């Protein structure tokens, strides 16, 4: 008789959906959305609807593997777990004896978002004294931009969107990456709210709104400055609200009047002057305008400034004072659970060097004090997703680099490993999850036993701790015991009843310790348009990196509903819906280059050259080209993916990646 087991989607998505997993004879036979989950409401994205095809994929790695061929060849032979742990520990002991523990570098990110499994390696590597990884590939510039003006103020409740009369999905392809936010926006639209999208090309989200405004990549701050100029010029500011709640707005308006007219900013962002002026007027005159800000607009050299500038808009019109008004960038629920009980920073006896995950290529090929002699990768695929793929692969090809990859599938990175360890999926281990698109959290257990000899992150690090003769009792604790340690510590975010519901595996709503929109957690106690502690005291127009690179086309690496970064490419059904690794180009740009739809083309810049199949499309404005997804190399036209074109340059705040800040030329092969 089938059993229904509650679980949570582990992927790097704002929603952390509640799952109902149907299990029969030890196998997952169906995965559905939990209708009682306050966010999921029974609906899952395309990727998760048949997650059982991932769990029981014929591509699953089920035993440890030892490399037998050249690095990158994918040639391995099975070995036992005992032998694998012995080889890893023997190599690490030799490296530490010769180069010190900093010669070992961990690499992980968002392959699983569970609080224990995602952070399971921190305690081990802290105890080892290994180099630390600066995990900033996604959206730290977004957080930096928010903090520079809003400080520690918590995010508003995104459910307030139902009370808004103007909703702006700015830089977020919600139809692909935030489907429940898209559903909430559509519900509000049916009740009479207007719905806008601001993006760099015609995404599926743009096709489902009242109006879509397509701007040049990285010019979001220019558009916001022009709107602020119009709002100020036409007397649409909420002066009373500003006088009580905002610091330094007069200085900003002086700068806007001088430098950021709609005419000047039209040249930067690509929208006509009349359109910018209308957007500004309609935004200012809305009763409760709501902006949902995505991550894409932050992955530029000016990413933090883009966010900081956009955050001035609700302050200018007093949107924060109204139910449904404001801006939502994502929740931060770090205060709800004492994660330090998992990460154990207290295990460090020194402060090892910090290596940016966005500069892995340089770390593997250029660091020499000491050099990186071993790389341990878990729930990530840096050979595909890290910037400057050519540099990363050069590093992975080093004969003296001892690489271990803990993975579910033979990814691009796993092919370069000396040892590959089989990993569990989220349905094969327990964990505790919180989402960053709302204030929800949920605990879950394993729905099935591990497939083959797969082991969870936590279990592997406990084996490695024993192999490295670490005698900390911490490494004897199970995942469930770690979860219970976190739940046992009281938090203002969780009532006793909420904590008990978590123990029972029920989805719960966390309560921020400070009520959003009621208090500004900044040093001045106000929204700090003027931030005297920042290198740039006032928001201003900043250029992107690519504007200075000298190539004529701006490349936008974009999301797809059928994959999540490099995840889900093991699924034939999802991969087929993307056809192949395509480059979308406007007919004007194609004609200028004599290119034909369906032919193989090369995009190139100073970083590298990548082959795509060309698709001429009206979805893309002239001057911009787009590719969707981060494909595995075995499925692409050439031998390099899109990140052979991205650089290791960082954002203006937060040390984030500039994965979208790319200029290229495109030609026939």
C-alpha cells in the first residue's frame, strides 16, 4: 500500500515548496505539491512535478568511484566507501604536512538549501583549518544595496501584494523562478491591480503582464533615477513622509536634477522619454505600489547601486506607509535558527584565507601561498556554473590537484575528480528548511532509504572527521540531533507552538523580531538615502563592466522554467523542452552579420568562445543576445558552456558575481 510522506523542495528557489511524496516498496512513485502549505497550495513547478525521475534516474551515481583515465575523460572504476575515505584522508594528510591545511579548498553553494546538509561541511573544514570559501555567487549585491539604504530592516510580508494596485516585477522572471509570486501577482491583477514587468528581454513573465518594459542590461539604476527625477520635478514626492522617515533625500534630488533627466537616462536604458515619464507618474500616483525585485539586475558591476537606487522609489512616494506598498527583495530569517550550532566557527584556531567562489579559476591557477592542492566539491558544479569557465577547467586539469566531488550525477565537475562520492537526494535524508521568498519554514525526514550506496553531506563529513582523527563529539551527532539542537534554543522568531509544529514536520510561519515597515533598523532610525558610511554617500549612476569592454552585443545568461542553474539536465523530458543550447538574437543584429536562424554560431570575447544554435527572435531587443540555462557539456554544440564568456570581476558591493555583465560579438562558425 503506498504511503504519503511530507517533504520539502531542496532547490535554490524562493518558495521552499511543501511536497507530498508517494512511496511504494521503497521507491518514490509520485511527488505532488502540498495543498495545505501556505505558499505551495498544491502547485509545483515543472521541474519538481516528477522529481521521482531525478531520484531514480538511471544516471544516479550509486557507488564511490576512482578515476582511471585522464582528468575530464569521465573514466572511473567503483571502489568501496572505506577505500574512498582512506584515499581522501591519506592525500589530505600529505598535503597538510607539505603545504598546510589552507591548501585544501571546499566548494559548495545552493544544490541543497537545507540548513544541516547545505552547511554540513563548515564545521569539518573549520576544524581542519582549510581555506574558507566566500559563497557570493548569487545575489550578495542585492543584500548590499538594500543594507546601504535600509540597514537591518526586515523584508515586508510579500503577501501584502494582494493589497497593491500597481505591481512591478523588476528584473525577475517570476514565471520561471518564483511561480507562486507570479500566481499571487496574477490574483491581484484579476482583482484590478495593474501588473508591470521590467526586464532585458521578453520573458514568459513579460507575456503575462499588462505592460512589459525592456531595458538595456544593467541600466536598472538609470531607469530608477529618471523616474525619481520626474517624480521630483512634477511635485509628486510625499514630502511629509520624507521629512519624518527619510534621511538625505534633498541631496539626491539635487543630483538627479543635474545629471539624470529622462532624456539623459533614455540614452542609457533604451526606453523613450515619454515612456519613462509615464512610468514615473503612474508609479507616484498609485495608491500602494509594490515592487518585487529579482536577482538578475544585481549581477553587474553596478549591481548593488542598482538595488540601492530602486529602493529610493518607495521612500520618495511614501509607499511604505500603505498596506501593499513597498519593495520586496527577499526575506532573511537568520535569526530564527542558531545556525552556528551546525557551522561551528568556534572550531577555528586561526582565521584561514577567504577565497571568492567567483574567482575559483584564479584560485586554482594563481594562488601560491600556499597553492590550492585539493578541492572538495559538494552540491555544486563549478566546472559549469562558475565564472570564467576556461580558467576553472585549466585549474581542474592540473595533475597535482587532488579533487573530490560528492554528487548525485556525473556532472562536468565530477568528470575532473580523482574520487567521486555518491550523494543522496533530499528525499533520502532529513533536514530543516527555511525559504527566502516568504517567512515559512519546515522540517522533514527521509522519505526513502538512500539509493545504492549514496550518503548525505552530513554523513560523509562525519566519516571524513573520523578518518582525519578528529575527536570532537560533534561529529558523532546525527542530522536529527543537530536539528533538535537548533529547535531547542528559543528565538523571538518562533513561539513554543511554532517550534512544536516544526518538530511535527508541519509548515510554519516565522515572525520577524522587528515588525516590517514599522521601524527602520539603520543607525539614524530612518531610510538612509544619504549613507555617510558608504564609499558612495548618495545613489548615483554607475556604468557596468561590459560598457567598457568594446564588444557590440550584450549577452544575457538567463533562467529557464526547465532547469535551475545546472540542475535537472539529467532529465531527458526537461532537457528536450529546451531543444538545445540556443542563442536568441534580434533579426536586425542577425541581418547585420549575415546570420541565419538554426545555424551554429560562435559568441566570443576576451574570456573565450562558445558555440550556440542561433534562434532569431522578436523576444530580444536589438543589441542584446540571450541564452537560457547552464547546460552540461555533453549536451552542447561545442566544448564550452556560457560561462566561458563570463569574467571573474566582482560587483560594486557584496563581492558578488557579474555573470550577467557580459559583452560579446557573434559570428558564423
